[in-house]
C-alpha cells in the first residue's frame, strides 16, 4: 500500500503556539479516516496544514503521490460568507477551477457535469437561487456538489455534518462511501462518536498530539477520550520553547 | 424641458467636461464600490480616501495645483497606507479597522497641515471637495484611463475576486491567486480614489463608489445586476447632480453626491431586496 499522506514530526500552530504538536504517521491510499478530538484539538488546523493554507511551524507534510491540485477541501461552513450574492450554480461551478482556472471557459460538457453534480446532491431547481436563501443542509449539499466536480484524489472534510438532519447526513454519507469505493483518500473531522463507530473504519484521535490512531473501535475507548480531553485543557500563554525533536 | 435638461450641456463646455468626468468616475468607481461593500470594506474606502491627502498635498507643495505631481503623490500615499494598515493588522493584535482609523487620522491631519504651509483656504477647499466643473483635458484623460483600467482589471480578476469574497479558504486550496488578487483590488481602489479626488475632492471621493453600491444592494440579488444598477445609479447621479448644481448655483460635487444619497434613501425604502419595504408593506405570506 502506498502512502497518500505522511506527517513527519509535524507541528502546526498560530503565533508559535502549537495547535498540532509533533504528529507523525501515515495515511495509506484509499483510507477513510475520521479525525476526532475535543474543541481546540487541532483538527481543522491539521486539514488547513494539509491543504497548504497554513505552513508548518516544524516538521513536514508529504503527499508525493498527490498533486496539490488533486486535494479537495471542504471548510467549516461558518468560514463561508453566505451573504455574498452568488447563485448555487456558480458556487458549484467553482469545483471546475482546476480545469477552468482563472480565465478558462466552461464547455457544454462541463455544464452537463455541473447539472449532474447538482442533481446528485438533490438540489435540482435550486440552481438560480442565491446561497443566502439556502438552509444549512442545502448549503452543505451544494458544497458537496462542488466537491463532486473537483474529482480529487484526496478529500478533506471539516465537520461536514454539523447541525444537519438525519436524511441529509445519510445522503452525504452515501457520497462519501462512493468516493471511498473509488479508492479516494478521505479525511473527515467529526464530533459524533457514534457516527464514527458506525461509519468510519479508521480513526485518528487528536488532542494536539495524536492520542491514538488505528481501528475506530480500538481508538474510541473511554480511557483514550478522557486522556484527549485532559491534554487539550492545557494552554499556557507563557509556555516555554519546545525542545522536543521527535514524537 | 430641453433647456432644462440638455441645454446646459450644449451651451457650456465646462458642463460637458464635468459630465464626461462624472461618467468616467461612475463607470470605474461603482463596480469597485460594489466589491468594497460585499467585502465589508466600505469604511476602508472612506479611510483610504483621506489617506490620499498628504501625498497629494506634498505634490501640491512641490509644484502647485499640478495634475501629475498630485496624482503620483496621492497614489504613493494611498498604497503606503493600504499596505501599512494591512501589515499592522496582520502582524499585530490591532484589528484592521482600528489600524486604518489610526492611519487615516494621521494622514488627514498631515495633509491639511502640509497644505496650510503653502496654500490658501481656496486651495484647501479645492482639494477637500474637488472641482468637477474645472476638469481640464489631462485630468479627463486620467480619469477615463483609470475607469478603463478598472473595468479591464475587474473583467480579468472577476473569478478569483468573487471566490475570495465567498470562500477564501477554498480559493487558497485550489490556487495561489488569492493574495495577488487582493493586492490588485486594493490598487484599483486607490486608483479610483485618486481619480475621484480630482473631481470630488478628498472628502467626497468615495461618494460615487459607495452610495450607488449601497443603493444597488436593495434592488438586486445577484452580483452582475447589482453592478449594472450601481453604475446606472452613479451615472444618473452625475447628470442630475450637475443639472441641480447648474440651475440652483449650488456646488457641483456635493450636489452629485447628494443626488446619489437620495437614490440610496429611496432604494432603502422602496427596494424589493432586504429593504424597509417588507416592514412598511408586509403583505400576506406565500404558499411555499
């Protein structure tokens, strides 16, 4: 099995304070990995690091098999300006960025793809609506349609199920399992432990450092979860410079 | 009717020049204003307009009311403050609005101080409120050139600019165009403000950018129509403002901005999208 992603003693953070601390490990190609941890555990930070929005403070993230353009990233919905006057169709069409770039036109074939993606997430008829008029679930469906168009090998999902109803979650899970079946690598940040146990075979439990990483049922034990919560509560404004070299 | 609406422009060259200048400012400034509004940078535009003053004042100090010197000075000062405020906001705990406020207050005071060293009160009025009725050829060419550059640049940057507003993290994940796009947009803002500075002066330069944009927000749901409406509002404000000024003898620049203000107020009350109308005329609820 080849590695899709390798973390080598990775430290990511803000203003020198680590949010992800000395993380080492490998994500194999085609893995469906749940990333779980308390608030402030560095889950979103890790995704931002992988996608290149945030530079490592130390260590490295390697994805030699996968080009930067082959990574699709779904930010937390709160980071999107939903008051901006843009239609569902245009938002979804942005998924073609890698192929259309800054100036490229969108061909008739690609228009079909856009329509197919929109109907695959159950948003037919919403094409002309502006995103401000969508409910939370509809917005998340639109973003999944954009992911469909991106057709990426590595897919990073940051809390995609927050405040969605059961039907929407199950529709979106179907898409995720379809991607998994296509041997794509998927990292998904979650808070719902039951969902992780039911749907995702592998889990990384993160609390700035990796608390446990492996088969979901081995990782999500009461003991590990307690440990994770304790590790996250320690933030020291006057922390000393970290001298650790390897995890 | 003809005498009232068309006559002034047929009869007087300075009115025709003012009209052309107002059209150019409207075409370049209104679309930039819409993006400023959607990026929640409306007050940034205002602060930047003040920040141009010391540069223009230094130009004035060196070579009097000279177009080239004041334009270059204004552009340099504008960029310095735009980049400086951004840098302070990014590298310190001070938020961007506070650092802009600090920069523009210092700039405004510095500008007026420099002007007071050499100029008269008339010069000061001229610089603070512009002279849309006294645009010479060179100034018109400058303003028209800035409008052309603005429209072309916006056409080229449209896609990344929109994406940077909606979902900046997504843009960063697919492309490195976000940073350069933001800088280019700041440059457009400064250029348009410098252009507007010649016509409307430091204090009113943002008027033809922000008021039409804010008015358009109440009429359109999508970006393209919003920009078209903003441009139309700005152009009509220019024409009506000049006519009002001609017939009443009031100052032209403030008249133009006030007409735009009337459009804004009317849109606020009458506009169908998110304005006051839904409270004034609630109507019965729909089926779906």
